[in-house]
């Protein structure tokens, strides 16, 4: 969801984020990054919001080669994914699949960080199956000059559901010698303020789904006022226009664009009182009557 088109539109219409971490590139052993991947994070395509590329790999030589490529493309920082929970990645010892093996993480970092051309940060979970794996992993991470550690305070088994473990996040924060970024279910302003009280040493906050559901949230957190309904409607309309135009340029064919807009509407519709009615009307529309459905949607009452 948070591809280059989304990130640019979000930053232009709502703002509030300091930077974004791009969805991961799953590195292919012995292959360079794909042209499309480089395009997603290219500086000239991400002018409105600094974007840090993220890579998923357990192969040091491939990792180092990707860092060289990204450095050559002008990036100063890359994030390493140690959190992806899917069987095709974690089950094959990548992403969260590395968390039970602090020794492997150590060996990979020792090789990759030796003369790395960019700064490295890490996005991790508490563990793969065991929520205490973060302890040994943090011990290893503390030995390297990372720019930050982002913790999604769940195990990989939990995927993105179930309770976020604040108590263990506090323990991870206490152990971590790097700037520590908390992630997981920051659902709104009250929740954010509550977390600030519970994890006061936290250096930063990563917000995923709640910002998709309420794109005003990052700016609210930064102290900007919540706009009046008509101003909100205008921003949402501009945001939709930028997404529609952007996907028209980035995706090949109308079908892909309509699929993508349907996915975006699943979140965008949450800004309206009857989100379900909007989602089903948009889903039923096709390229011929999409614009009519959109005009109707933007006439509906906002939350
Ligand atoms: C569909 C989907 C795709 C995701 N892709 C990535 C990814 O590529 N890289 C990553 O670090 N996290 C990814 N995540 C995890 C989110 O970054 C985040 O850790 C998770 O959604 C919890 O935060 P939230 O409650 O604020 O959404 C993904 C989550 C979802 C739901």
C-alpha cells in the first residue's frame, strides 16, 4: 500500500511523517535490484518524503551488493527487514526467520557492515515463535553502529493481529543502545499519548495501518489541528486525485489501476461515516463508471 505513489500523495496532502521505510525488496541471490524497485525508491520520485529502502535477505554478499547499488543511487541509509512473518520468507530463514538465530544475524552484520557504504537500521519483531528472542538479538545489534532499531512488538506467529506486548517492548527499549522506534497498533492520538507515557525513552514511532485509515493522524501527532470537514474533504479529494493519476502513470493498464484504487479505498473509505457502503459501491464500479462512484462517495458525510 505504501508505495511511491501513496507516499508522495500522503506527504503532499497530509504531511506529518519525518520519513518513510519503503516496503521490502526481497533480494535475489546473485542478481541486481530490479529497475522497478530502484524506481520505487529513487530520490527524484520521492521528493515529498525522505524514503529509506528496505531489504530482505540472509545472504551477506547479496546484501552488500544491494547496499552498493542503493548507495550509488544516492541513498545514505538502508533498513534490514528482520520482521517479515510469511512462510515463504521467515520459513526460509529470512525476515523474522532469522530472529531465533542471533549468531547468524551477527555473522551477516559482521560481513555486511565492514566498509558498508550506507548507514544501516533494522526493523525487527520480538521473536519468530518465542517472544523472548529479542534479548539475544538486541545483544548482537548493540555491537554494531546501527542508525536505529524499529521494533514491531509482536512475534511473527501473531502476524499483524493480537495483542502488542508493551511490557516486552519496554524491556527491549531498556536493552537497546541505538535510537529505538516503537511500532504496532498506534491506533490514534489517545493511544499514542498513552504509549509516550509508557515508553518515554522512545526515539521515534512508526505508524502503519492507522495512518492508512486516518491519513490526518501523523500531522495531528505533530500538533497540527484537525481540519474542519470541508477542508478535510478537499484534502481527501486531492489525495484521491494524486493516487489516481499516479497509478495511471506507474501501473500498466486500467485493470491494475482499478485494482490498486480498490485497495486504497478500503482504507480511504474509513474517513466517511458509512465506509462499508462506499467500499461496496467503489468495488462494484469499473473504469467506465468509477468517476461517478467517486463523486458520489465524496458527497457522503465524513466521520
Ligand atoms: C499488508 C502489509 C504489508 C507489510 N509490509 C511490510 C514491509 O514490507 N516491511 C515492513 O517492515 N513491514 C511491513 N508490514 C508491517 C508493518 O510495517 C507494521 O510493522 C505492522 O503493520 C504493525 O504496525 P501498524 O499496527 O502500525 O500497522 C506490513 C504489514 C501489512 C499489514
